[in-house]
C-alpha cells in the first residue's frame, strides 16, 4: 500500500538525494510515470522514489516473497541464495548501519543485491503463476521408449507471495508490454 497503480512520479532524468544525484538511464527524463509505464520504460527515478518510500527492509520482504535472496530449492548441491540486503544483514556483514541512500540502489536491483539467473526465472514465474512460487525442477516426466509415462514430478509449492489478484494482473500486463 505504498503506491497504487495510479501513483504518479515525475522523472526529470534523475533524483537529488542528499548530496548525491541518482541518474535515470534516460538522462532527459520520462516525465510523469505510473507503475505500468515505469515497468515498461524501466524508469529508475520511479523505482528510486518507491524504494525510498518502502525502505530497504520492505524491499527485502517483498523480494524474498518472490524468491530472491533465498535458495530456490532446486536439487543442486551448494546452491547460493544470492543477497537481498536489509538493515540486519548490513549490521551483521559490515557492522554498519543502513544508510538511506543505499536504498535507492537496491530499489533498482543494484548495490549489494545479488541474484542468480535461476532466481530471476523463479521471480518471473511467481508473477506468471499468480503469486505462487514453485520449486524449480530439471525433469517433469520420464517416459519409456514408447512414450508411456514411468514417473512424473508433481509441482511443489514453496511459498505464496500473498499478492492481490489486481497486483498480479498489473505486473503481468506491464511485463507483457515490455516486450511488445
């Protein structure tokens, strides 16, 4: 409830935050952006501002719901969980507090954020699956030479991101428009 699909953020090509100027990839700016357009245009300023409102701990909570910063559960030895930073992580890792300017980098997937390609695929599939995160698998079914199924893997739910149906539809629509 930090933003709605109708929340408008103005992108003038960057955002002054303290003594640092955080640039958008579009140095001329995108103008007025709502969620759908911000996803489609990948507007950094929109996500800087939303990330600042949400805070790093809020970003971390939502990121983990989508499978970032946690092992995917695939049957793979030594799978790395990636890093989705939050205030306790930074305190433990560096013995330093979280600084507000660091949140802006995290909001666009930079800074201390580390995600594997498989985690990114799981994140996307969580959106496509209506907020349900499944354990990734290598093999769905094993068949005999004549095509008779010998064994079939059943999907295993790892978590539910607990998203509103309207949120899922907005995300899917925007991501579709990214490639259209």
